C-alpha cells in the first residue's frame, strides 16, 4: 500500500486497496501539520540600501573628518605664504615657491578625491563625478607630481626620505595616468581599481602626519645613546623623516590592496547569490516519513 506524500494515513482507499485517495484539504501542503519551514524571505531592497549606506558611512565619515582636519592643520604653515613658517627646511625662495605649488595642488587632489569617494556622487550625478575626476587629475595629481620632482631633489631631509618621496611620486603619477586612460577607454572596472590605488597614494601625506609622532618618540628615546645617535639631532631628524615616509607609503599600499580584495570578494558573493538556484523548503525532522512498501 502506498503512503501519502507527508506520511499521513489515507482518507479513503479504493475498493481493491491498492491506491489511496485524499481529500482536497489533505492534498494541500501546510506548515502547521508537517512542521515544514517556509523558505527564507530575502531582505527588502530598502533594507539592503540602508545597510549599504550605513556601511559606507562607517568608513567614509571618519575618513573625511580626519582628512579635512589634518589637511587644514598642515595648510596653516603656508597660508598666507611665509618662508619663516615652512615646516620643511628651505634652500631659497625658488624652493619655497615650488613647495607651495606642490602643496596647493596636492590639497586639490586630497579634497576632490574625497568627493570622488562618495558613492552618491557617482550614482546620482555622473557628470559631476566626471568633472570632479578631471579636476582631481589635471588640477591635483598631475601638476603636483610634476612639481614634486624638483621639490624632492631640494628637500634636505636625507637620502632615505628623498628615495621614499621619489617612489611615491612615480607611483602616484603612473597610477593616475592608468586610471585616466581606463576611463577614456570606458574600462570603468579597471578605472575604479587604478583610482583606488591612486587615492591611497594621495593619502600618504595624511598618514605620514598621523604616524610621525610615533617615530619622533622612538628616535628621541635613542637620541643620547652613544651607539645610535650620540646626540646628533640632524641624523635623528633625517631618520624620522625617512621612516615616516616609507612606513606611510607601505601602509597605504596595503590598505589599497585590502580594499580591492574585499570589493572583489563582495562582487563574487553577489554573483554567486544571483546565479544560485532557489532553495526548497525541507521537511522538518518531526515529520514522519513512511517507507513505500507497495509491490
């Protein structure tokens, strides 16, 4: 005798006893009688958008606050321009003019790049996003990197510091050109990757100012050591500048790759979710299953 689909006894059998018949109520699947769990409903679009906005705000708001505060504090030494307030030892008026031009264009890159990081601008106003991106590259990154070449050669903070700034300047220029070319060729996924790397390099100046006090403390602890510095403040200053610049550069490169890997993982999970077949509700373990013993 064949059992019914959910293991319930048949409502009525035929005369020969081979095949059961069920009423319409018995044939209707219910979750109360069988304990079958309904399929999990996906979150609504509004909830997904809210969660995404909260996640974005969790990193974008602190980044914006720290970037603006550190940038404003750094500009106080150069606005209005005054040779005596420069934080970098100067070799003359030409050096100061190039330094101010480098800092001014780098500030444009920092602030316009921050605006480019705002997802709302990319989604709701593509034209503003494009023009802000042009300002970021042509009024910020490109001229600042070019002016930075002689500034690096004139900066008297030791060879280690000059080497780190030269590597930073080259990477900053190359990633910016790569991102601009990708946008011109409408390879927007590649454009986004290159510009994430480029803006991470833009923020090296912010990171270096945040971590410099740490190296000042570490070097000061060894300043009177006869083996380390023996009281040589000039060598100590060079070490602070070099260690700060290299560490900030490495940290920002690591941060950029972390962001890119995380975005790639999120994209892969979304694609897998979209292509996965819908899950069927499984019967509860409490539901008895009667084996089919019919001939």
